[in-house]
């Protein structure tokens, strides 16, 4: 069985119980972050830039642990349908 971890606003690795449980299960792990177009403004803001940098750092940190973070962008249903087809 594949463990799916869907990250939203909480980009913590330490003390993330769901992530720890998924890793400890030893099975395949699908890590997903959905970036909603409504979260982004047409003109970049400081907070938006900081958030994107945090997301990039989070992705690199997961990579170091051998976990690929799928960052999906767009309408939620379309994103998950595309992700399902890709897997």
C-alpha cells in the first residue's frame, strides 16, 4: 500500500507524526504539496516570495531524506487526476 502525505501549510519535517509513520511503514511514499493558483498574486509580494523559498527549502530537505515532493499546481481535482495518471 502506498502512503500518501499531503502537505498543506505545515512544512515541518521534525515532529511531523504523519510523515514519521509513513516512513516507518517502510512502504512506498507519495509526498504531495498542492499549490493553489488562488494562493499566488499577479504581482509577487514579500510574503509570497518567502513562502515559495520555504517550499523550495522543504523540497530539498525531503530530497536529502530520499523523499520526492510532488508540487502540483492548478485546480485540485485536475492536479490529482494528472498525478494519478503519472503514477
